[in-house]
C-alpha cells in the first residue's frame, strides 16, 4: 500500500505548544502508513532535531510567514513540487494563509489546517476582521480544532463552514509524568528550600500567556508566604520586561526564570501549584501535563482551558487579566495542602482518561486518510 505523504508547515521559530503537537505526530504516525515532511524556520528545526532522531523525514528550512516573502514562497513551492504531498497540514493561520494557496495552485487537493486558538498578533485594526480567513477557508478540505471552544470560535467568530471543522483534543505522552519522583533533586538544583511553597508557569514568555498579571498578583501571595517562589519556565521576547516588572514590585528575589527546559516533567515535580494566566488558549498542553503530574491548576477561563480544568475539582478557573482573582485562587490552594493534593489526584485521573497522545494521533490519522482518499 502506498504511504500517505503528509507535509507539515510551521512559521514560528520558537518551540512551544503548537510545535510540541506537531512533534508528537511526527514521532508517532505509523511510518508504514505515512511519510511525513516538514517546512519550518531553521531555528525550530534545530530545536526539534534531537527529538527527531531516527525518524525518516524530509525537511525544508524556510521563513514562510507572509505572502510578501517571495523568495521563501518559491522555496516552499519547490519543496511541495519535489515531495508531492497527498496532504498539506499547516498549523495556525499564518502558515495556512501561505501554504494553502501554494498547495492548491500545485493541484494538491487535501489541505488541512490545524487551529490552536486565537492569534496573538491580531491586535488593533486586525482584531475581529476575518475576511481573509474566510477566503482562505475556501481552500481548505478540513480544519482540525484542538478544543470545542476553538471550534465554536472558528464557526461563530471567523465564519468557517461548520461541516469542515472537526474537534480533536490535544494529547500528550502521559507516561513521562511520575508524581514526586524528582521533587527534592529539582529544588536542590534551583536552590529552593524543601518546604517552600512553589508556584510555576510553563510557557513562552509572550503577551498571550499573561505572565504580567501573575506577577502583579505575586506580592499578595508573598505577604502570606514570604518564602514562596515563582518559577517561570520558558523563554521569549518578554523576559527582560518581566524581570524588570518583578524588580519594580519588589519580588525579584522570589522569581526564578529557568529559560526553556526540555525536562518539564522533572520541573513539575518541584511545583505545588501550576498557574496558567493566559489571555487566550486553544487547548493548553501545560494544563494537561500539570494534571498528569498530579498538580492542581489555577488557570484563566478562556477558550479551551475549561475543557481541561474542572473548576473546583482539578483546580480553579479565574477571569483573564485579573491579578486579584489569581492571588485568591493560589492562596486557597497553598493554604489547603490536603485539598490541593486531592485536586491533583483527580486531575491526574482526568488527564489520563481524556488526553492520551495515542488517541490524538489516531484521530488525526483518520482525518489524513479521509482527505487523502478525496
């Protein structure tokens, strides 16, 4: 049987949640059935390279994030011409806006966008303007939405045809998360006392993730727990700005910037409460991972996050951009270790029931099979 050739197209050079989803597919799609390829910025390919060892994969390093980058478009078109994929699968709208027209112009029938949530770059006059999206949607065969919240926004916000949208929740390899195995070692590495309360955020240091609001909430937490520590796990363009904010608030000594970490399961072991103060999310991998590690979560009730965090059972949901609400929820969990542990146990069971990566990969493979057959 001829293998289905699937080409992924990404435009971000930063390794984040979207890129982790693609990595999971590259690692787990059946090589006897699928032949993958990927076009992405060189920096991202380099970041993913250690995790792609042993996978037969065609790659193209290209910065194809705009129809104005003619040279990049020519290289992407040449790559498609050489590979002749059966399915082109761009992730996020910028990738789709570039890849879908090229694929259609080359006679590739099956174009599947994976939509991960609202775009952070849509500000000012671009906010709420989705004419271009609807035009691009005409070129798409299917749209995979990573949550029901994301699907609702596609249909009722952007105006995508409902019959093109299918919901496939994100999944993770949950076997990597073993609660408590590395707690003492990680705290020693980070010079954190064994008994100190620790709150952690895992995510890119970008506006979407809402770190500024958690930092604004942190002085209130410090007043109740002077030895508490806040871990910011990840990197991004706001690192210097966030460090400056911590200094202005007088809490810099309690905030630890770890940078990007490939050992997130180990890092979660050192944390008592995981926070996700995002302004928008499709289906947050951070919360799935925190749940699998048995950690209660305080998260903003945006988009697909309430599909992962069950308010009052596996954590607490709070309004976006509300430091006071963040502080209150964090303090409730820190003040009730027994209740927090019970929430963590419920979260672990919930994650393993709903967000296994093999189920995610198989559901995505079914879409590829269907559209490849036409």
